[in-house]
């Protein structure tokens, strides 16, 4: 019989969709409902399979959260200021949401890579 799932893994399975979806409010309005549905389906399946201890779901979580960090960093570097002139003001909502999203993704990556979690997934 497999040991009980760690509480942190249950939290990660339920809330791993949050970091990639933390975006500036202006961006939220531009996303199509079809894309929202696809995001819900992908993260729902991933969460259920994490709870079922499927090894591929742990790998997919690492990939998605790592990819989220890379994409946020690239977007942040290219769009951190409003305008192209020297001394342009910083886009505070973009910087804030990007940093928060990257920190949450990093926390999920740290937790999912702990030895206890890896052993629970086997």
C-alpha cells in the first residue's frame, strides 16, 4: 500500500495553474474563452494525475513551471518599460505580475523536486 500523499503535493496539484495565469489585468481581457477552457483542461488533467501519482505528471509540472519562468523572463526583458526612449517609465503591473509568477513557479519547482515528493510519486 502506498503511503499517504504529502499535503504540499495536494496543494500543488490543486493550485499549479495559478503562476502561469498571473498576468497584468489588461492582458486578462484579451484572452479568448477557448484558450481559458484549454488551460483549465490541461491543468485539471495534470492535477488529477499528480494525485494519482503518475510519474509523467511530475515531469510535466516541472516542464510547465520552468517554461513559465523562461517565458516570463523573456517578456519582462522585452517589455519592462513603457516606450522605447531612454528614461521611459517602468510598466509596474507587468513587472509585479511577472516577478510574482516567477517566484510562485520557482516555489512549485522547489517543492516538486524534494526527495520526499519524488518518493511519494513512485
